[in-house]
C-alpha cells in the first residue's frame, strides 16, 4: 500500500507498519496548473526532435516554423512520414539533411499544427464548416419584436441568448388568417418540408392558424403570417424589408442542422 512501509521488530520478529508522508508536490503542481516539464523525455527530444527543427534551419531560416503552416500541409507531411515508417519499414528519412527519424518528422508536423491552433486562417480542414457554432441540443430561440407599422413587424431572432438575425412579420391584426402576425407566446417549432421553400421550420399549434413557417423573404408581401429572416433591415421598392434573406435563412438552417424541434418564445418590447 502506498505510503506504508513494512518493518520487523529485531527482538520478537513482529511486523509493523510505519506511515510515510507521501510526496504530493508533483500532483499538487499539476493541479495548480504548473507545467511539469521534467516529465518530458529530454533525451528523446534532443536525439530525435531537435534534428527535425535543425533541418528547417538548414532549408529555410531559424525561426521559420513560427510563421505557421496550413493544417493540410502539415497533416499530409505527417501522414507521409507515418506511412514510410509503418508500411514501408523505413526509419530514417532518406531526404533528410540531418538524418531525422520518420516519426520525429511526424511529431514536428503535429507540433507545427499545435503551434498555430489559434490561427483560424491556417485551419483548412475539410470539416471546418461543420465546426461552426452548431447547436447539438435543443436551443433557446427567442423572437423579440421591436417595432410595428403598416409595413410589418420587425424584430430580432436570438439563439441561445445571442442575436442571430433580423425578422419581419405582418402587422398585428388580431391574429386574422393570412394578414396578421401570430400572438406573442411560446410555441413548439418542428422541422418541415415545404412544397415551396423546401426544408424549413414550422410553428406548431398556433391558435386558429396553420402553416406558419420560418422561411426566406423580404417584405410583408412575402408573408401570410410567417416569419421572414434577414441579415439587416432596409427598404425594397419603398417598403420596409429584411435583406440578404436567402443567405441568412441558409445560415439559420445550417446552424440548426442537428435540431428537429425547439421552442420559440415571442415577446414584444413596444
């Protein structure tokens, strides 16, 4: 057992245990966020990894690696080294001026990626688009209506407490079908396939109404009560409008691409 030492009495031969104070310094340092650099295999680093960096000095400049490389460039190089080592049985890179080991070359490539991990301009992974702030769980979606006129009701759509886009609905006309915005309350919204718009979200259980969708459009002429999305407010042929609607709607659907349903809370601040 850690922390206990077995001893034997010299007189009677009875075994007894003496508790030792455990050395907690390394564990405490790690818990406190102090890097335990002594854990690094320095002999391996000096023998194998340093030559990989020295080769960069010979080919380019001493600090050239700090400028960064595209992720794809380093990943391709790392995989070439790994294939040469594992599948071809080759240990030393024949093209190396410093006789570096293939695995050292792969480590250099991976360290180069880590060195620029916070530089998005170098991140060209093919799944980059899917790493945008997509919602994995039911999001909190709010529509805050800001202003109402005969040309429609404008608002802001928020997802998880952050403003996402602008909205436009018809003027409130007491929930009359095809000409009015829907009552301000909470609704269940589900994914829906529209014959006209394709994949959209449909607001469920609107009192006295049906087919209330969230879809692209610009002015109140484009909605019979549905919610239009746009990037910014503006005018279109003299009418109040939300603009860049098609692109904004696609970004909305992309952001919620893993979501089948959510609750929409509509509030009014006017």
